[in-house]
C-alpha cells in the first residue's frame, strides 16, 4: 500500500546524506501561540537551525497528508487559516481519511519524525499525567508514545499545571530514560525546577549523543528524554508561579472544569494572571530547546 506520509525532499536528502536534522512540532504555532507571534516564532526557530547548519523538519498535516518538513507556505497556512485541528497519534487516520489539516502534538510529531529517519525532536513541554488522574485516568498519549518511539526528545519537562511527580513515575514505569541537561532536578517548564529530583545528568551534547547511540545499540525502543530547564533570567518568578497555579487549580475546581477542558482553562488562567508573561516563558523555553536539539543532532551525525 502507498504510504500516506510525505517526507519533504530537503528532509529526505539531509537524512540520506547524514546531515543533522531536528524535528519541530506544529501545535505551538497552530494552538499554542496567537498571531502574529505564532508564525514569527515558527520561522525564527527554523532560521536559527539553518544558521547553525541544521536542517529543520517542521511536522504537520495538510489536507489529510502528514508532512515531515513543511514548506514556508504550509506553515503560514496552518498558522493562519480557520478550522485547523490539533492532531494526536489517534487522530492521524481520521485526518487522513477526511482530508483534515492540523498541528501535530508531541506524540504525533515524534511518530512521524521517526518514520522519516529524524533522530532528534525539540519541543517546549510534554504532556503528562493530569491532576486527579487517579479517578479520571487522564494521561497524555505523549508518555506512552515516548515508550515506543526511539527518538531523542528535548523538552523543558511537563507543564507545571500537570501532576509532575506522577508523570515522572509513569515515565519510569514505561522505561523512558530521563536525563537532565546540566541539572539533576526535573524542570517545571515555567520555572527552572519542579521540586522533583532525577537520577542522571549530562554536561554536553557529546554525552547526550553517547546515550542515544547506546540506546540504539541496545535495541531498546523507547525515546530518550533530555530535559532542559529554562534560563534563570527567563523563568517566571517561582513564588508568583506557585501562587497563580494554586489559584488556577482552585478556580477550575470551583467552576467544575474537568477532562479535556482542564488544561486550556489552567493555561488561560496562568496567562491572564501573569499578564502574558507565561507565553514569553513558553517562547524562551522553545528557543532554548531547539538550539540544544540542533547541537545534539550535529553531534549525533559526527559520531
């Protein structure tokens, strides 16, 4: 059967030639940031990778076709047109059959990038175990996908609106190695640390590449999760973060917000209560992770 996934020529050529490639998700500019900042950031991080000698492979779905290596026009369309969906792994077959367009989540981006032979994927934050999951069983597909896709993912941890300790427990159960970049503390996305310790850290892209190589030689089929804390000068004030997060959780409970509505409600509360500062942190996190992903990708192909 003819495969549905389209890998752009520039990505195919780079992978075949052993050049460094970094996959990028599209939900950050389809659903995470508002115009015109969404497209400014999307094009900026691609440009930064190219300037560093790395090929960007932004992933998305256009007219039902999953694409690894969106063109500038395709990025612009996804970031500006109405009716663009948010597509996880389970949504891809439906989107393909119905001809839908959408931004890909961490999980679907990882699956599609791995299909194209891309070894490194840089994102902002992962999904994780939601607060109250002991009764709702609400958990992001990002976690189980990372357990099954052998790619290296650079992120700033899971968003602090989630149950961070439970998310780390699930990653351990699923066999996903979590490695801190110059830290033994799990980052809290908006802040440098979540209060949770992790077992391993690395000091350079050379060490990261060695871990990814060892994973491949061992034949294990899980991702390596490299967590990169936001720079101290870019993080939210930790006291402000903790206070606003408590208020957001209390507001959600009072309003009876549950299920899928919880995350957007909490993020919106955080955005409004910090005067938009949380989105600034989101962008700073993304820029830093993409830069680190580029350095790791360059080291992987040089080995």
